[in-house]
């Protein structure tokens, strides 16, 4: 990695040795779980993601209770997604010019304030649908800054040699929060939406405090002049790196086609005849597989045969999608979704680590912002694609088309990006 920032002395042996070396041999903790700056980062990310998931559940329930219209639920999702699209390039440049720790802390504080306003408005009884959408959009703008900034912050929190472990543990933080957040949000909403909002506000505030306590391992990026070229230079950098371009675009199109999870309500009700409890089990299954795999990778980081492993994981993802599409048994369907989630995490960890290791520190914010846009777009459009395909061809054919399409995309990308196919180590 050609970074202009000189790593601290304690980091130089690790950087020279590469990610395949033993951290203990470089005088570092054997695990990022014993590295205090990363532990603070991990808890900050868990608290923020947990709060966001709780808030999403509470807002969805409250909006539907107020209006009774499914369209308004879609508007809530749109209010969360649009700020990311609009602010992507601004966000990346800000993350590369200022202290990423401070940016993330401020963003969580703004999200805490938004949750507090929702709690106050609900308690006082003046909160309307339009007011909720405005507050959600403000929180979405803060999250648009927070997500890529937190991703870029990892490189300053841990020594280079520990980045593969950090990627896996960071993914486990997200998966843990995605499993617990909706359940906790639903439970708290049972005591009233005000209670759910207050707890989310407190968790966001704690996350902001925890992140502010992180000690940065590497220097803050230099503040280059703001120009049109510098704002959009993240795209130019990605285009100039076939491995990064191939990895990000592969994930974009694979998730776009393999969005079977959007059709889970139909499978639970009409195909598996499992009812609401079955839908809950199906929604939890991918996250359980993802969490198990991320914990495994945290203890056994990916060190070699990175390219083949990436394409193999996408192949497994596609096959698991096909198996789920054909299943009429709830246990088999859950097993397929667990496998799907585990395979997805392998590609997520590889992508995250490649971006961290092959992107200069001063460019990481802009590249992470584009990556966040790719991920958000693929998730949103993937659900839309699944819905359209199901409407045209039927639910089961739509899932099968998605699974086959994912495998086909993996095969095509092996041909289009031979450097990615031949990649042996995370540092290329």
C-alpha cells in the first residue's frame, strides 16, 4: 500500500512482514480482541448498529400504526437511503480530510438527538408521519457519514498486520446487532414506542462516547485542497485497481441477483406454511450463519488463495439460494439460509480487507463511501429485482433465477478480472 502516512514504529515490523505474519512475533496482541482501540471501535459499532436496527423497527411500527398504509413503510426506507446516494462523494472527502474518530462520534450524537426527538414527539403526541420522515432523513444523513467513516477508521485503529482479523470481528459486530436489534426493538416497542426511542437514544450516545475514546494508531490524513477532481477521485482510484474494481462490482451484481431474502414473507406463508414464527426463523437464519462464519474467520483469518476462495464463496451462495428456492421444508430452508449467510460473509470479509490493505490511508474515506453506495444500492435494488422477477415469473422461479444468475456472474467475473481470479494473498 503506497500511503503517504508513515506508520508508527510499532507498526513497521508488521507492515513489512505482511498480513501472513504472526502478530505476537511483531510484539502485538495475538488477537484484536485484546487490542484496546479496536475493542472500543467494536463496541461503538455494535451500539450504533443495534440502535439503528431498534429504531428501524420502532419507526416502521409507529408509521404503520399512524397511517395503515404499506406505501409509507417504503417512504421510511427511502428517507434512510436517499441521503446516502446524495451525499456519497461529499462524505468520502470529509472522511479523508478530518479526524475520522471525531466524525463518527458526531454522527452518532446526531443520531442520538434524532432518536431523542422521536421519543419526545411521541410522548407529547405531536409526531406525524411527515415529521417522522424528516427526522429519519436527518438520521439517515448522519448515518451516510458514519458508515464509510467507521469503515475507513479501521485502518487507523489496528496495525496493518491485524486487518484481516479486524475485518472479521467488525463483520461479527454488524451481524450480532442485526440479530439482536430487531428483537430488542420489538420487545421495547411492546412497552411503548417512547421507551424504544429512549433506549436507542441512550445506545447512540454511548456509542458516540466510546468512539471518542479511541486512540488512533496512525496519523490523520492530510488535508488536500477540495477540487472537483479530488471529490470524485475515489471512483478514479477504484477504476485504476482491477482487483478492487472487480471485488466491489462482483459483490454489487451478485447481491443484486441473489436477493432471495426479500421474498421470505411469501415463502413463510404460501410455500412453507410456517406463519409469522416461521418468518422470524427464516429472517434470523442468514444472520446466524453470517455470525458463525465471521467468528470463525476472526480466529482463522484468510491468508492465501484469496481469489479462488472469493469465487468459491459466491458459488456456494448461489447454490444455497437455489436450494432454498426448491425447498418445501422449514428446516431445510433454514439450513440453506444459514449456508447462504456464511458464504456471504466470506466475500464481505475479503472485500473489506482488500479495500483496507490496497487503498492508501488518504484515499480510504472516498473509496469506502463508494463501497457503501455499492452495498446499499445492491441491497435496495436486489429486493426490487426479486419483487419484479417474482411478479413476472413466479416466486420459486425468481429465486432460482437469482441463484443461477449469481453463479453466472461469478463465472463471468473470473473471465473479466483475471487478476482477481489469480489473487493469492490479501495484499496482492
